[in-house]
C-alpha cells in the first residue's frame, strides 16, 4: 500500500495532467456536435473491429459444429429429393401420401486412394450403423462408389476410380443409357460406354445416374461430356466424362439404402428362375 502511495506522490504531476486532459476532451466532445459525432464514429469503428475479430475467433471454434449441422441438413434434403415427400422427424418419416424408398446415412472418409488402377475409400460407418455391401455412396458432387465390404464400425467403398467399377448412367437430356467405367488414367475423367450412335451427344451435356439398378436413385449428378467418339462399327459412342466430384479430396459422403431392394431382387429372381 505504501508503494502505491509513494508512486502517486511521485507521479502526481503526470496524473494531474492526464486527468485534466481527459476532462478537457470530455467537455470538448460534449459541447461540440462535430467532435461528438467524430468520437462516436471512432468508438463504433474500434468496438466494431474488436467484435468482428472476437466473432471470427468464435466462428472458427464452432466450425466443426456448424459443419455437422450442414451435413445433417444436406442429408434431410436428399431424403426429400429422392423420396418425393416432406420429412417430419429425424427418423425420416414422410407424410402418408408418399412411400419412403431411400434412407441416407452420412459418413466421414478416413482413407482415400485415387492413384492406383483399383482405388478404394474407407469410411467411419459400418454394420452397426446399418451399412451393407452393395449400397451406393454419393457426396455433394455426385456418385462416389459402392460399398464393397463392411466391419462393425467401418466400411470400404469401391471407388468409381476403379477399373472394376460399373455404374449405370445416362445422358440427362435424352435418357440414353450406358455403363460408367474408368480406364485407370485421369482421376478426373471417367468413361461412359455403350451409348447408342443415334443419341444426340454434345460436349458439355450432363451425365447422371440412370436408376436402372437398386444401388443408386435416378438423376444423381456424375459429370459433363468432355469429348466423345464412335466405335469402329459406328453403333456406339464412348464418352469422356469430366466428374463433378473431385475424387482426390472427398471428405463427407452419404450412404444410400434402397428400402425396396430385397423386394425388387426377389421379384427379379423369381422371373429368372
């Protein structure tokens, strides 16, 4: 306490000057509208800058939480889009005028290969989450691949960047179907084969999923035609398709469960027999 008193006595002139300066500024601002306006604007600018920086820091620490909310919202919208109804609850119950055909489960990619001939992705969802073999997997940019194997908590996806991959796809504008494959070269380009030579094909045409299997719903984005050529017979096109997805940086994905798959397969098997 004595040290504080000694300091005040020692610095009394400076402290007096500071108090007088503050008082003079205060009275100047109060008595002059111009100075008052400038002071308020400066204070607003300073406080606004501080709040902006504070908010930016706060937003950074909430990015993970916000990202989770965005993934959940995206999943809800996909349920609505591919089931044609209105989602009522988190359990994905639609109104009575619609029948749920697809259920979506979000997952995080924990491993991704794209430089080999046969590439795979590993995700953090497995059997305990309802994931099964031969389920389709998509992301924000479209088709990613098909579930090949599962454990209790993880699954492996056969990427569309896999020379063994075959996905039903079509030209959006004409509905001509073909098979989507990959030649093992460019990770941004896949091939759509068996498109009839009578199909009206142009560079820039959109390619989407065909919906001719129980794996992917119809009309999921895939990419655009970069180039095309007829085979030697002139009967079929091979299209070079630039993917909407950047398969080298896949993060969040959605697993598609076709709730009518077993019924469809049972019916088809009975016809084959």
